[in-house]
């Protein structure tokens, strides 16, 4: 049995361990922020997940499930726990692990930052899967906002990290209007 929709959470120390220290310095660098209500959100540039809309006056307070908040359920960031309590219990032989929430590097509007976010995630996911190389596999992430860097990271994901596939955003945004792409745009053909 192969689970091809196995979402991973995000360990809160991901960027401390896997992101270049120089990239972590600017105020718009990727980080987790605990808000006044105790909810942890991810921020990177102008992108935030989960998106927080102003509450409506009569709306009940929304309680996020563990899978919709950071770091996510333990099995989503702890590979030993995942294999033992989910895969073994449910009879799942292999899982192809994919990101959730934060992994939209093509929406952060800064190509360098988006590329660094991809590398950090892909390196973490590689280490996560390496704990059980016959049972855990990864969907890498590429930043289509920077097509040339995306091709390079795509090759690294497959050739060096051993991922069978990558996740691709449906669109990309940038700081300029001409930096907006959809998958049909010719600029993305190299990918």
C-alpha cells in the first residue's frame, strides 16, 4: 500500500537548522510567529499561512485542528512516530510525503528568499525520509517564480536527494507585474 498524499508538518526549528544564516537575518525572512491568541503562523515576505482574516463581529472563534496549525501532528514531523503509529498501524508500506501550508515559495515575491525556502525544505525532507529510505519518499518543492533556479533545484531533488517528484505551484507572483506566471506561460517551459 502506497500513500501518495502524505502531508508533512513543519518542525518549528526547520529554518534554524536548514536555512542559510544570512537569509534568516532580514525581517521578511521565513519565520514562525506566535500571535496574541497563541496561534503559530508562518510568515515570509508578504506571504502568511494560515491566512488570518479579520474576524466578523458575530462569528465564533475558529479553532484550528492540529493538521492546520504548526508544527502539525507529531507524525507529520517525527518520522519514527509516523512509521510506528501510522504506517505500521494502518498497513501502509510506503508514503510519499508532501508539504503543506508554508511551501508556496513562488508567492513570497522575493526570488532569492523563495529559492532558499525550497532548499531548506528539500534538505529537511531528505533527512526526514532518510530515516526510513524504503518507506518514506519526498515530493520536493521548486520555486517557479525563478524558472532557471527551479530547473536547478528540480535536478537536485531528483538526482541528489532521490525524490520521485516535485510540487509545482499553479502560479507565481513577483514584485513586478511581469513576474506573474501561470503554468502555461512560455517562461516556464524549461521546467
